[in-house]
C-alpha cells in the first residue's frame, strides 16, 4: 500500500467514524474509544489470521500426545493473543442486524481479555451500549464494522500503526488543545528512533501516551534485526511505560498487544510516582512529555534523585512565610530533562521532545543545562520544523543523550527547513527526509559506508521509477498524436519520445557503475563514482521538463482553438473530451517524472552537503560545537546559534528565470482573455433574462 492509497483509506475511515459526531450525542473523547476498539479488533483479526495456520498445525500435531496444549495457549505463544470464533471480525460483520450488536462486540472484547490478562479492563465495552442507546444510533456499529472492513487483509502492523495514529491525531484535534498530550506524530518518532538507534533491551517512556515510541523502537529493531544479530547484539525488547491518563493507558496496552510487543504500562503521574524504580535502570528512554507545566509541588520532587541530580529549577524570589511548603517548580521542563538523564544505564541513550524555550532557559534551568553539558551527557540537539504537531503550534527541539559518548563536542542540527506540507496547517517528514537527517548523525560517528549505501538505495529506487515511467510514454504519445494533428504538436511529441531515449545511456552508465563498484570498492572510489553518475541525470531531467512544457503549451493552444471555434459556431466554449483526457494523461507524466526526479534530488542534496562522504559542518544545517564554543553562547543548546543561516539559490540562470517569467505572462494573458469572454457571456445571458 503506497502513501496515496493509505491516505485515501485513512480519510475514508475517518469520514465513517466521524459520522458518530453528527449522529450521536457523544463528544470526540467519548466516541474515540469505541472507534479505536473496532480498529483494534480488525487488526487483531488480521494479525491472528497471519499466524492461524501455524497455530492450528501445532495444535493438531500435539493433540493426543503428552505435550498436548489447549489451542488458546498455543495462540498466545505464537501470536500474543487468542481470538475465539465469536471474537473474529468476520463473525461480527456477518451478524444479522436484528442481533444486539453491542452485546456481541462486548462478548468479543471480554474473550480477548480473558485469554490476555494484561488487557484486563483495557478494551472498550460499556461504550458500545452507550453508542446504541437510541433508535437513531442503533445501527452505527454495523456501519462502522462494514467501513473498517475496507482495511486490506494484508495490512501489516506498520499500516495499523499509521491508521491508529492518524485516528489519535484526528481525535486530538477534535478535542482541542489538551487532546494531543498522548499523541506524537509518527514522523517525529521515526526520526528520534533513527538517531537513537535502539538495538534491544529495555525501553522506558515516562509519559508514554498511546505507546507510539515503543512501536517505532520495535519497528527499527525488526528492520535491522539481521545486521544487529550478526554483530552479536541483543534484539529482544521489553518496554516500560507510565501514563497519568487512565483511558490513554488502555490505548497504549491495546497498541502493544496488536503489535506483538512485550512490556508493562502503568497508570501513574511520573512527577510523584516511580513505578519501575527508574534511576539508572534502562537502556533507552524515549518520550514527548507535556511542555511548560508549572504546578508541580516542589516538596514532592526536591529530594527525589530522579529530578535533582543535575540541579532543580526554583523560583527567583523566596516564598513568603505563609506560602512555604506550597511552592511549585516554576517550569517542569527540566524535571523531565533530569529524569531522562538519570533513568539511563551507564551506556544508555535517550531521545526526547522538548519546547524550544528550554534550550535557552535562564536562572536555575540554565544551571541544570550547564551541569548536563559539563558532565558530557548530551549527544545532540535538533530543531524541528514548526507545525509538526496536531494540537500545538509551539516549536519543538529534540534532545539526545548518550552516557557512553567520549567526544565532548555536541552535534547541532537545524532541520527547520526540511519538511513536507501535508495540508495548510500541518507538516511531516517523509521517510527519505528522516534518513537524510539521520545520516548526519551516522557520518558524525564515522559510519561513512552507510552514507554511500543510502545513495545506492536512492539510485536503485530512482532507476526503477524511471523504467516504470517510460512504459507510460508510448501509449500517451499515441494519444497525443491522435489529438495534436498539426506540425507543432507532432514535433513536440517526437521531442518527448527522443528525450526518453536518453534513458538508455543512463541505464548503461548505472549498470557500469554497479559492475565496477561492488563489495571491493573503497568508500572514496564509490563516492567519486556516485558523484560522477549523479551529474549525468540533471541534463536528462532538464530536457524532459522542457519537452513537457512545450507539450503543455501546445495542448493549451489547441484547447484555445477548440474554444474559439465553438464560440464562432455559436456553441458554448470549452475543451472537448479528447483534450481533457489529453491534459489528464500529460499531468500523469508530469507527476511520474517528478516522482522519479525526487530520488535524484535526495542524492544531490546529500552529495552537495557532504561531498567527501564524511561529516563536515554545513552552514544552515549542522555544526559540531566544542565546549569552548558552547561556553561562548552561555551554554545555550539552541541549534540556530551554532549552525548559521544560508540563503538558498533557486539554481536558475537569468535567461531561465526570464523565460519562465515570460511563459507565466503568456499564460496570464490567455486566462485574462478567457475571463473577458466568460464575463461577456454572463452579461449577455443576464441581459436576456432581465430584458
């Protein structure tokens, strides 16, 4: 399932779920739980079906022997949970509408909890009775079951995570500012995990929300399991989470089960409770804690070594006698920062999301920050783009700790200009943007081989994309020739076909690169060969875009001629069906070319900034700062103070700029002329109506 298909599925499912807001008296916080429960059932069924053959085979093989086991025990061992027949999604889906659907869903949920005690009281049950309490809403669960059945049966846990997190984000937006406390966008978590690189062991999130940090950690380990095990590293993972919101604890436990993760999630307020004796305990800590909390009781934390090891923020003025004993910490950000640092084992690593203001905070917070820096716990700082979160626009920074680091320098990355706009108010990082940022950290650690391997992956994807695109050129060219009968049209089509012939030489060059740069090539040789190969693609895409622009102009010219002729014949002006189909096909080629070019753009972006395939400071992007430089900045950890600013050029020559400007001017003139014609037509019909 590609990104566009997933987005369409998410939107369809959300539209179905959001009907509850219109057709029931439930708030988002109330209808969110039963909706997520049905999504859980669907993915539990998908996951169970994936293991079912093995479960049944083992049950049959052991039956009648001394090692015979009940089916549910084998299922829990193989899949993590057991689904009774009446808990299967298909069973619920096929129930007649005369059945008490709420009662059937509750029975399914109770069955799952019975065989998986860790889920006891976590799955929604009474909510379905509330959902069906009126005649108008009685059939809503049937409607939702049918809609969620659109989730394909081959969907993986990763797809489940994306849909689950998409819904969490939508519910968060529906609830308003406070609703997003349990939700961190997937791409932010992916970036944190790619830099911290967990390889197994224990993972702690003291503000775990719905458990997204754990799922992404497990995904990273699964993707790298073979190479990690080859290095003799432990790839088993056990997660520990604390979360103060009881309903969110249930979501987190559901998330762990459906993703096959082992761990414990406990309901606790981390400021006042330490359920897992966290001091010096964990291999990894990942979290997105609540920002700028100002009502934590000082008396509860001032003697807690989790929070005071590196200093404790205090109010600037001494409390009045009448207020002594009731003081609060002025800002809890550094309580969390202390907690992450103190929860790590001697070789532990941590990643956390924090408000930008914490990087430069003054007074007692500055003293905490100085202590962390001088004890060499901070590995890196990364500024995120704005508008990455669903419910807050507050800019955020990622902090990275590494207790095993030996280099006193700190890596600063400013990623504010790296993002993909997904709608007017929200941004995200694509998988390639995540990898491009993460490779900076790996280059800093001297892992140059991973840089050239990443470039290789981009080349392979780009070449495959181009080969696929080329298959579309011949049928579209025939379609173009059938409509563009004049000489200019034929010439434009011929130019496009000839431009695509240039792919043959690129494919030969790529094959030669692969042949001569296998496993024996040095990084220097491979990097040089990659740079030479990359340089051959820019002219190819330039010619392609020029040909497509010429075809666009030709099609627009023909469209105008058709409209003028229709007007002359006294008919309503407008493009004919053939021309509309032609424009659609041409836009598809534009899209495919841009899709292929994107891979080579990533290659260019990386090679331009790291031409020697080794880490170097890049103005506006990254800086490795030593202790003296950090002291000069009053121990600030704001990446913007270190990396500098660069003004990006658009890469166009003056002639290219003027040419594009002239083309836009011509198009504007055409649109103005069309507008005049439409205006005259409207006036004419108005005059005939009013006499």
